[in-house]
C-alpha cells in the first residue's frame, strides 16, 4: 500500500525552492514520487496524512557527533573510567534522542574502541531504534593527542598504516584523524599533530581500502597539512596558531573553497558554551571563539566553499536534540533556510557518497522524512516544532 503525505510546503534537500501543492508518495519504505496533489485522487484509497501549515523535509543528517559523550558540559575525565557497556547505552540513548528531533542519520566522529560500530550494527539490524549511524570507530591520534583515551594513538607512517588497517578490519565506515590537538587536556589545539608525510600515509592507506579520510583541524597549520595530504573532509576548520586565537587566513579559506573540500562547521559548540558560561572572562572567551568561527565560515561561504552541517553533539554542552541551533548559525553567516537545510541533507549525503540512498526527497530514495510546523523557508527555528519523523518509511514519531 502507498502512503500519501500532503504538507503545505516541501523542501526537498537539493537546494531548490520549496514546492507547494505537492504530495510525497511512499511505497515499501521508498519515495515513490513527488506529485501535484491534484494527481493523487486515484490514490484516495491509500493511507493519506494531511499536514496543514507544515513543511516536509528530508531526514536531517548531523555530520559530526560523538554518541558516547553526554553533551551536558560534564567533565571529560569520568568518560575514561566508564565501561564500554555504559558508553554503548549512552550512545543508544543519544541516537534515539537524535531521531525524535528529526535527525535520521548521524555521522559519529569517534568513540572508544568498537563501541559505536557495535551500536551501528545493532541499529542496522533493527535491534534498537535510533538515528542511522555512520561511524569511524575510534579516531587516529598522536601519542598523547586529542581523545587519546578512545584508543587510537599511533605515530609514524608504518604504525599509522597499521592503525588504518585495524579500523577498516573492524568495520569503520571512514577514517577520522586528529590532525591537531583539541579540547582534551594535555593536547594542543594550536599545533598540528602529524606531518604531511604521516597524513599522506593515512590517506593513501584509507583510499586503497575504499574509505574516506576526515581530519579534525583546529590549527591553521593543520588545515594546510590536511589539504596537502589530500583528505576528503575537514572538521571544524579553526585557525588557532602558536599565539592563540587568530583570524581566519583568507588564503587558506580560498584554497579550501577552490579545492572544494567539504568543511563541517560545528559552530554550535561555541554558541552553547557562550550561552551557558557565567558572565565574566569565561563567557568572553567563548564569545570570542564563536565570533572567530562565524567569521571563518562566513568567509568560506562567500568564497563558495562547501559547508556541511554538524553540531559536534556530545562534546562539551552540545545536546543531541538541538541540531537546529547549528543550522541557525549557518543562516547567520548568510545561508537562506533552504540552503541551510541542504547543508544538513543533500549536501552531506553527496559528500559522503550516499546520495543514491537518502538525503533528498526524490523518487527512489529512502523515505527519511521530517514534518515541522510552519514555513521553514522563512524561519529556520521551525525545526524546533517537529510534528512527525519517518525513517525509511516507518513512522517513528508523531506529535
């Protein structure tokens, strides 16, 4: 039996203007077509769901999360002491929370060992309900590097190739490398973690095994190294240097745009911290970081760079049901709401090589669909009013 979804507006995830007066036809968990409502009379015996004053969009894809982390600004240290079972349970919870908020797919950028790979497999096998999981397994990091407690420490070209082989053998969907330090105490956000030769070894090994490489870059020098090594995606693209916070380097930004390497912005982390911090030096610190991040992403967008939506959910104070805030940041740097939705749907699916499966409301794609109250093309905050979520044609949530 076919199911008809008749919303007021449809944003299909391609970046095209919204459709009105159209219905989405779903059959056997697949989108069977997008047709004018006037042509659906012959299907009147099928199940029809009317969504007045609602926008229908593809299921959102959060391109950067950490499912094993709580996202409540609790200290990092206790995570190191938790069992794999405890981490897996948290990951299952976070995947479910994501799904109910309209995020039908998450790209996990690092957990401990095979924890997230196991959760991914359980979700794919129907054992648990949650957002579809794409996982790197654990991140590759230098000895003493960022999130070293996840188990990915390696140095030198030979050891790094071996680490990539271990990841692929474990079932990782892609390889994530910490090309600079980060928020882990004892690591250094302002310096690159690996040489260009080391990064090239990671990229060469991963590509030879059919995997993309994504590079965490908080240092300007790390971005330069990652681009030279030929990584497939950049996470964060921040411009720290030995002197601390610095303004975006226009030459690096322009190169990012010219090479068309996708960048996951993750501006929401600084926004969440700036809003939660107490008045004083701490709040000022996070506000400065947020403004620097906004300036860098605005420059990249102006240069025509490929920006993907990912919130870094789980890290620091960024929760799994507030992804709309990342898209609100993208609107703040100049994107229209329609383009922001594209950055969290069709653009991500294309960058990951999954655009033949999901990411847009088009015939033959999986019926990952989200209905939100109001005209989303006019106000991105409509994402806070989720009316229904369908994952592969199955109604998961209905308000």
